[in-house]
C-alpha cells in the first residue's frame, strides 16, 4: 500500500511535515518525508530501526533543524523556531530517555513545569489532578528514584502534560515496562484524546500500538511508506516484509 496523497481541511490538521530532509554525513535520515497529523487524535508512527522515527521527532520539536523541508503547527511555519518557542505554542515531547529528577520528590518534579502556568497556591491541586490522571495518586512525597520504572515513565509524561500542550509527542513511552504498566499507559494515552490533546506516539511494542487502534504511519528509509488504520497496516504484506514478520 503506497502512501496516498490526502486532502485535508486545514482546521482538522494540527501538524504537518512537508518534504523533510535531514542529512548526516551524506546519509539521508529523512528523505523528503511528508506527514499529516489530524487534530484531537492519537497517531502512531512505526518502522524498523533506522527508519527515521526519532530524527522526525527532533525535527518536529526543533531539537535539530532539517536540511530542507518545513514543519507546520496549526498552519504556522515553525521550521526555524527553537524548541522553547514551539513549546509556548502548545507543543511538548517526552523523549525515550526520561527527563525526571530522581533526587527530588514527585511533587517537586511537577512543581517545576506547573509554575509556568499557575501561582504557587494553586499548584498542589493541579499536581494532584495530573497524578490522578497518571495512576500516581498518593506519591507526591516519594523520591522519584524510589518509583518503579513504569511510574517514572508516567511522571515524565506528567511533566510534559503540566505545560498544558495541545500536541504531545511520545517517544517509546512503554520501553522497559511490564505488561500491566503497558496496559495502564494505553489507558493514559487514550484519556488524553478526550482532553483536547493530540498525541503522536513512536513505539516498537506492536501489542501497545494494536491496543491504541489509531491511524498509523510506517516510516522506511526516511520516507512515509504506508498509512492507514492499524488493521490495514497489520494486514499489509509489504509492511510485514520490511518488519520481517514482526507485526
């Protein structure tokens, strides 16, 4: 299944990559990538190692600038904006490497991003709301280093959510999690869709992607190889071939 050209109502689109190219030492990590993300949706991105998934996220958040091509957020060209400027527009990311402060408490970790939008007296209530959403109720006073790996992953998601983004990029959110933690992570991601947050997920765990049952894009050699529902992707023989039967 070749990636089709989509006709979209601009109001339904929150994020676009147009002709993104990124070259590292003569190697094209992204090779003219086009991708459209619909508003208020969960969108999954999969692909073999080296397909360009993490490079794409770096381009989307402004961690690196593309060699050529454009990134549009809510119709605005943000290609040359730095990461903090994109965050102010409503973009957030949780990288695969967790960015939590293990020597601080859970509450102290959340206080840092929450103080951007709330006065100190309002932060405890806001932190409690975030923790309830993440299945972390009652952990406010615990040191982050004492939490399980899965709980630390959820807290990292919570720190991104504390900035109240309209678009959240999640890079392998279930890496290292137990099956039960993975199931709870699926619940968390699904709940965000109903709170006005568009979520874009990179993940290798196909059971997790299958559970989200969302529009899925397959990257291969830095290009959009296929796009459709997960059921369509799972039945695509060409996708199965590049994954060598791992779907």
